[in-house]
C-alpha cells in the first residue's frame, strides 16, 4: 500500500519553508546542497529498502520556499533549526549533501543529543577551497548563472540567488570550513562520510588542486576521528544524482547500525 506524500509550509520569520514528507518509521531528514532542492533526493529515496519516514525541504531562496534578503550561512542554519524544531521529531538521522552537510555538522555540534547520526555526502570537509574570493565572484558572474536558476525556479526546482549572493555564500561556507574541526570535536553522534574523489571536477589545474585538498581534508578527518566511517566514491560532486544506489546502500547500513544499537 502506498503512503501519501504530504506537502506543506512552515514559517521561519519572513520565510515560508516548503516541506515534504512520506513514509513511516525512523526519520531520515535531508539537508540539500546550495543551489539544489529537495528534488535532489528522489532517486536516493527510491533506492532505500528499509521503512523510514522521509522528510525533505527547500532552504530559503530555493525550490518552492520563499525568498529572503538574508542569504547568509546563519540564515540557512536558522532554516535547519526550524525544521528540526517543528518537523523532525525525536532524534532523526540527518542526511546532508555539500552545504547541507556543513549545516548538519554545525547544527549537531550546537545541539547535543538532538540527532541520531549524520550521513554526510561530499561536504563538511575542513578545507577552504576558495583561494581567491575575487576569482569566485568573476567566474560566477555569467549569463548562465543569472538566467538558468531563474528558469528552473519557475518549475520549483531552481534557486533564486544572484551570482553575487551565490558567490558570497560559497565564500562564507568555505570560511566556516576552516573552523569545522571545532564543530566535529563537539559531536556526540555517529558520523559517516561519503566523499567524491572528483568533487571539484575532472579537468584543469584548479580541479586537480582542489581535489587534492579535498582528499587531504577527508584523510585528516579519518585520522582525527577513527570512529567515523569514511568512504570515497570515484565520481564528481553530484553523488545524489550519479550514485543513488551506492548512497542508498551505505545509508541503509548506517541507519541499521544506529537504530539497532
């Protein structure tokens, strides 16, 4: 018997957060990456074999959630806090991708005992990949960055960040990553990381440099926190789209270990 999916909105100040939930069982709560929406998780959720309650949502200025002038890291974190307070229920397992992984770590560090575990997909690695902030701003200031997201947002799939806002968020996320180890030190829950070997792409000197930094940052986490599980997947940053079966298998196993202990 299929279980009907529920769609609704909850308020975070001026922002109306678009939420979807389906299923029954232990809660898996999904934090999207920057520029991504809850649509990102459809293939992964379809591949999961165990009975769960799935909760997805769109952050501010993304998907079907309304726009805010505050597109800071703190603003996005406040969206996560409202979802945790009003929707998540008791000790969900939080699945975060990219920006969502970083938000999950910072949230869990500030709220001990609140989450059952963190499943982090190609994010929350303690390295700053933005060597030149002005270069980031220039590279994101293109017609594709201006009009592509707008077209996607018309069908509830894109994001409504200007190139300068997206660049500022990217720079801020990477600045926060320089302090991530202080957040990891405060975690009191199991953690599994699935990282991409080609997170920054496959071509060019910049991609090669950043992939090497990403690898070093992941290996540093493995050394400092041997209780964490770390898996490398030979693919790009788009793991929820390109490796849903791999992710589902690992997530199922991680969830069963957590909730059977």
